[in-house]
């Protein structure tokens, strides 16, 4: 359970907010497979009414890459809390493993259940699109969050932060820590994860600048957002490149596993580690010197915003067109950007000086 004081301090720093209650998920055995062919998504002809009230009793399902992942538990807890604020009903469902097609059967079941909206973090940008088109054809609004689908699969994408900012700032953080010199590696999630690959593209572009001429990206490894595989991949990186200067892991599972390996190895403090993680999972590694600094947005706020975006769509306040505005409870007003993107805000950097100010 969090306290109010840290969250108010966090709000001043990065526009983050208080988290609430815990929630659970389902497993593959809870979902029935639907085999009918997907229909095309309908073109929206209805005009947005920003003054329309949020409909009561909206049913909104949150479909993460995988359940029992602390990051998504935090996000979906707050998403469900948002639905309760506006008189709706929220739930989390999803696969126990993050794979390209593992979410399709859940989408099919949610269509059968006639949910009002589906909020999804896509394991693969394309594998879920046929099922999501069928959902949209049935009148279900689709919000992607954290990891986008192909645009034709959703109405709105709630982006945690600018992909460019996230990719470039992770390189900048590591560069500061290693003196802009040495071999580096990236420990990613799954090879097809939309957000990971987009960030990595910007990392590569940033590394192409003259100021990073003495830094060399030698390997991109994939831990598949699995703790043990990420741990093993970290071990493999250090065996293959004993002179490695640093690792960027833009995944909460990966950075925690890498930190655990480094903290109990001769490489502790010598091989720098940064990326995306949560304060609670990495606090001990910051304090023992394994990690100097890392960054993240607030996943609770991400889920909360996605819940309100889903309600705004289902209530007709917005259609997903650029320039439309809607209110997201305690987070305030948001504007739909180009390509249906809604941006949560800037990430923040956590280090030994501020990490105890945060509790998530």
C-alpha cells in the first residue's frame, strides 16, 4: 500500500499519481477459443461530443502481455480503479506467457462477452489485429497501451512516453555512467514487442551521433520478459563480452534479472546497468551500487489513463481523431494527437538521491 505524500511529490516531478488496490488475472484455461472469421472494423461516422457524460455500467477488460507481471498488475490495478470511479466494471484477463498469438483467444472471448471496451498491450503488433477488427466491428472500442497494435486494430494508443525520448534518454543515461566509451549491449523483452523495437531503433539512432563514437553496440539479447531467461541472457552477455561496459534493459523484468545477476558477480559496479524499471523492484540494487540510475513512467497512471480513454470512446466523448480532448479523472485533460496517440507524459530518472521518495 502506498502513502499520499510520496505520490504528491512524484506528481510534481513527473506528473504521476497515487496507486490503489490490487487485482488478479486469469489463465489460458479460463478462455474459450472462437473460430469464426474476423470482420472488418467499421469506419466511424459519429461526431465526438466532448460534453457527453460517461455512460454508467461500462464493461472494460484489460488485456496485458501477460498476467502476474508486476508492471501490468500495477497498470491494470489503476485501470480497474478508474472504471470504478466512473461507475463501470473493469477486469484483467490475459495469458501467462508473452507470445505473439497468445492474446487472440482472449479477445475472441471478450467479444462473446460483449465488453464495451478492450484495453490491450500487444505482444505482437499484427497477430492480434484480425481479432481486434472483429471486436471493433461488434461495436467494442479498442485502446492499446504500453505496446501498440497496428493502427487498424485500435481506436486510441495510450503511449507511456515519447518513444523517441525513451530510446534516446536510456542511451544518454548509460553514456554518462560509462564516460561515453566502451562496448554495450541491450537486453530486450520479446523480438516482436512493438515498444521495445521502437525504443531500440531510437537507441541505435542516438548511438550514431558523433558524441557516441567511442561506444559500440555489440549485441541485442532477448529475455522474453521471463525472469530466468533474462538472468541467463545477462550471464551469456558477460561471458561473450568480458569487457562489456554497460547494459540497457528497456523492460522491467529484464532489468531486475540483470541487476540480480550483476549484484552477485565480479562485474558489480564495473558493468553499468540502466533501462526501465520500478523503484520498488530496483531499490536494493540502487542502494548497493549495482545500478546508478534508471527511468520509467508510472504504470499505474498509464493504466488509469487508458481506462478513462476507453470510457471516453465508449461514451462518444471522442472518436480517436486528432485534436479531440477528454478528461481523465485526477490526471486532468488530455488531447488526442496524430495517429490516435495520447501521450501520458515525461519519464523520470530514479537514483539514490530520490528513489525513497517513490513507492510503486
